[in-house]
């Protein structure tokens, strides 16, 4: 019985301690306090060894480093929080909307030859686009072997997923 109780108590103690450390790590990471903690640890070591007792200049350097690391943490936290200073990169999955006038100008016979060769369908030069009925911002592009789903945002189509057709 004692073994079971000890195991239970130590298990609870371990979970509580790991939760506390995870919370502290998350706070340090979100608030970018890594450099400040490094300065604080070095300052603590210098204080414990008696390095601050005789030198006012060393105290000023420590205070400057601590203050500048706090300012750095605040600036980086606000930058990350509000997304400031990030360049808008073009998403790899973003494609331009294709003008289908080229396919519409083809004669019907050539279009059918492009789509079918015997009984197997071959991929046309451009997919057929369909709007999703329930959601007007979703567009499907149908190829012979797959269907791709895109979200239309600000005139750009962002790829969501690809579903491959199965042969029957």
C-alpha cells in the first residue's frame, strides 16, 4: 500500500512540476526573455562572487545590459504580436487565376480530341474550373486524374488540397 501511495504522490508531484516548467518555458518563449535571463544569470554569478562590491562601472554595465535586453524583448514581442516588419511572401501554393478564353475559342472537335483519346481521358492544357455551390469563395479545378480545391482571396487562388480520382 505504501508503494502505491508513494507512486501516486510522486506522479502528481511530477505532473505539477512539469506543468509549471512548461508554463514558464512558454512565457519565456512568448515574451522573448532568453537574453534577459542570460544577463540575469551572469549578473547573479558576478554578484555571488563579489564582483559588484568594488566597481560601480560594472554595476552600470550590468544595468545597461539588463535594461537593453528588456527593451529588446518588448520590441520583438510587439513585432511578433502585431506582425510588424514581416515581408509578405508569395505563398508556394498560390496560383494566378487562369483566363479560359483560350479554351473557349477552340473548335468543339479539337476540344473533344484534347479531352479524350480512345476511352482514356488525357489531361487538357488547362483544367476546367467550377465554383462550389455552398461556398462562393471556393473553386474546384478538375483535371483528368485529380480535382484541386482552391480558396479565392483578393483575386488570388490559394490551393487548399488535392483529391486524386480513383479508376473504376
